[in-house]
C-alpha cells in the first residue's frame, strides 16, 4: 500500500519516467511473445526460434538499464532525515523502489499480452485482415504458462537490478571493515592481534616514543604554559611570543579524478576492430538471416562488434572527462571553467549512458553503411523496427534521465551560485556549452567507429 501511495502522489515528471519504463517493458514483452509465436508456427526451425529469442536480450537489457536510471532519480525513494523513525530506512526505501519498478514492468507486460492476444484474434477477431497470423501462430492455442513465464522475466530482472543498484552501504560488510572483538569484548580494528598479557608485560611500553604531544581537554593548560597578561582595563592579552599566527585560507578543492577506464576501453575497442577484421577475412560460414531479413556475418564478426561496443562503453567516461578538460584550456573564462568542471565531475554518471547511445548509433550507422556498400536497401521487418525503436528509445531516455540525476546531485551548488549573484542565463549557457562540447566530440567519434566497424564487412 505504501508503494501505491507513493506512486499516486508522485510528481508528473516522475510519473512520465515510470510510464516510459512501462512502455519499454511492453515493447520488450511483445518481442518475447513474438518469438514464442514464431516457435509455435515453425516447430521444425528450432535454431531460428532460438536465435529470435536470443536477440530479445538486447531490448531486455536496454529496458533494465532504463529502469535502474529511473529508480535512481525517483525522489520518493531517497533517504531523508526522520524517515527511519517511521520505519522507512534505506533498506525499506530500496524495497519500495524495487516494487515500483516491478509494478511498472508488470503493467507493460500485461499491455504487451493484451496487444498480442488482439493481433492473434483471441479477443475480437483477427485485425489487419490476418496479416500478423504468420509470426503469431494464430491458428494454434497459446500456451499460457509459457507466455506468463516469458513475461515474468523482465519484472524480476529489473526489480533485482534496481535493488542491487540502490542497496544501502551497510548491507554489505567488506573484508577490510569487518567488526572484530578486542580485549574484554571491546570492538577492535587493529591489524595485529595481541596475545594474552601483552598490555601488562614488564617493559612492553617502557621505551615507546610518543608520536605526537598529548592533546589536553579544552580549558586545561599545563603548568609551564605562559599565562595571559592582565592589562589595566581588565582585559587579558597573550604574551608576545604566544600571539597566534594569522589563519591561512583553506586550500582549493582538488579537481575530479579522471576515470580509470579510458585505457581499457581503448584497448578493448581496438581488439574488437581487430577481431572483426580477422573474422571477415577468414570467414567460411554462410551468413545467417536474422529477424526482419537483415543479414550479418558469422559469429566472429558478432564477437568483434560486441568487443567494440564494450570498448565504447568503457572509454566514454574518460572521453567525457577529456571533453571537460579541453573546455578549460587556453585561458578559460568563468563560463568555460564552470562547464568544464561540471563535465569532469559528472564524467562517470553521464559517460556510461552516453557510451551506450554511441554504441546504438554506431550499430545503426554501420548497418546503413554496409547496405550502401552492398547496393541493396535493408529489409527491415516490423519486429526488427520495434526492437530498434525500443533499444534506441531506452538508450536516449536513459541518457536524459542520467542528466536529470546529475542536475539533482548538484542542486546545492546551483542554489549557492544563485545566492552569490550568478545570473540564471549564465547557468543555462554553461549547460548549452556542455551539450555542444559533447556533441562536437562524440558525433564524429561515433561515425568514425561505425565506419571502421563496417569497413571489414564491405570487402
């Protein structure tokens, strides 16, 4: 009941993001049911049915990624002071966020089932003059347990991923922070265990040198400390040799550290392109027709594409950090300095979804380029178009949601700048400058990677 109340009173923007998760879940669920329908209509082609089902993992992964990003930006599941006294601690809020995700994905799965039954003609007759009966097995009864099992995969996986992403830190006990017990049951964190009698052994602490002078409580002075000198008007002054030195200004904060995944991402990206080139030269297996009539290369080429995609995702945070550093070069003003520092601080949060968007865009561009090399237009079917729409929509929505999360994380800094007199137009100009810098860097980079990925297959 608490989860339902939180859903009902949420902000319209939060409701819109949850509706996007439900829509993506509906598209992924319909693709799973379509794979089931193809397996029912073509029982002799088990390999093709298994291939269709395996390709549904990509929309499922994109939907789960979107669900995790939406759960991170949900203000109703963020720990706040006073909620623990009401029984809403971090663990309970994590469970509420997982339940929200499960409800949204279940709603999308139910919608997918209703659309699937409607296209099969199980509700009000066969629509579209029976055009969908070939891949939905409209002439056979639908195995309801199999359909419910496929539809239940996404809510379970998405809610589990949200629970793992939002788990409180105190639920895990790292190896280096385990609670240990010292003498007489006291909590101890010493690295070396003391044996019995070590503390009171004669001479054990006789020749120990103090590392620093002892700290006295406030208001207590040692006997040899020079006392303040009383003046004629009753005020006390410190001796001349005890005048406190002027306090130094605090050191400026250190710039955000660069993400460590850039070298690994570049290495994996180069390995993926090399594997793809080698597989395209030594390919001996025929091409396999995928759903929608699109043809791709052998398993080695697909493995090369997978490594290339992984390299892009790993390198994107480091490249985002590099964009922020480039914005601050050559005598930057306040606007470029602010935009660059924000990009460096949010490199990991923004870079990973941006890398996934680059992967999807490069795959689409590489497919189009390959069809241009072959001289034939790609024959996209309705299911392929639906899968591409789900993946592209989820990746773009995840990137926008990550931008919303980054804006929420620096809300205090924005308020402080506004209180100090910074104009709101300058903050908007800094945001536009960050967006322009990312587009100017990642669009040519994505096109270059896509062209290199499609070049071996065009030989």
